[in-house]
C-alpha cells in the first residue's frame, strides 16, 4: 500500500501550485531532517491547490515589484535556524483542560490579552471572519475547473474530493491548514457517507479555526441527520490538531473537548507547538503553514507515518 501525504491550504492567495507544493514539502523535509535526524527523506507529496480558483493572479517573490503588495508574497518559505525548532513547554495545556478559557462573547478580548495579541492579530481575526463569510455564503458563486459557475463551497469541496477519490486503497495522511481544515472536515464527513471505501489513515489539522462556535454551529446546521461534531468516519487511525497558542486563527487550541470520537474510536488529540516562522523583515507569523510543518511534534508524527 503506497503512502502519500496530501496538503490542503487555506483561502488566502498563494504562489503558483508548483512553487507552493515545493515549499510545503521543503518545510516537511526540513522538520524530518532537523527534528528526527532522517537523512534525505523521500515521500510522495501532493498539494490540493485552489488559489487559482479564487484569485486571477498568483503571488510572486520578485523584489523588484515588492511595492505591489496585492501580489507580492512577503512570507515565502525560509529555512529556520536550528535553535528555532523547539518543543512547546508551559502550563497552558493544563489551563485549557481546566476550562479556564472559553471562546464566547467578550472572551475573545480576554484571550487576546492573555496571548499578548496585537494589531496583527486583529488583522488575522478580521481576515478569518471574511473567509468564513465567503465560505458559508449561500449566494457566493465562482467558476469550477470546467469554467462553470457554482456555489463557492461546492467548487472547493469538489476540488478536494476529486483529488482524494483516485487515491482509494492508499495509505493517506491529510494535512490541512487554516480554513482548509474546515473544508477538509466537511469533505471527509461527506465522503464517509458517499464513498466509505476511501480511508484517511491520519488527519492532521494545523492553525485550525474548527473550535469556533460559529463553525461548529454551521457543521451541525448542515448535517441535520447527525447533530454532532465528531471525527469523520473515514479517519481510521488518528486526528491530531497542532496549534500555537499565539496563533489568532487557532484561538481555541483544544478541539478534543469539542469533537466526539467516531464509530471506530478515533478522537482528535491536541498537540500544542511553537510555530517558529519569521518573515524576511524579521516579523513573526505564528499562523504560517511552513512553521507548523517543521515543528518537532508534527515531524515525529510524519516520521511514524512514513516508517
């Protein structure tokens, strides 16, 4: 049985597919080499890329046109310094398990104070709300791969379904980031009913907003036949949720008390990590996928899958 890792990005604009796919794989390889001492790890990796369905032009990294902020990518893949890849250690997990923080109403402001979030976090939260409104808009239409206009969330879900269905019978690890975790969750739940022969061995979410009450409410609303949020039935071995506590998009880092186990007993496990990503200008982005993909915890999880 062939092993394959599938990457799912969010709704923000991205570089062209070949570049973005290469950068995700480089981040995974970097983590395996530095955290697990794997020499020249090789594996089959594919990116489900839908930025071209949402944006007319991809991002670029040509510094001669850096003034073009709409299409210039200020956060490309950059190799981390060895000392930056460190384990996450503090008492936050116990605090969450004790229920000290609730993601409701004014609790968001309390969280921002607790995490030391700043104006950048405000921007992230505003972007997240915009992306959620786009995804759940019942009137938002975009063109599919055939050029036909359909409901936006159907086009995005179909893109993932069409990438996964030909892989039936293979050993799959699916790694989803940001809004891509919501789309992946919805698709896996749908496939559990329509194509149960497809199995996802390991579901990995990074920087996920799946813990937000609005998102859980939408899941329940859409699936009236099963008013629960739980692990998708086609996930057979594990669902691990990696989150940096300073990532404003993943403000509820603890999904295990929100999502029930599936029929085979697979329940989401939370793993707090330190996202090291640093932009070329020195700024930090605790939500960046490249930083998540090379955290020690995720590297060990991928290593175990590949072995």
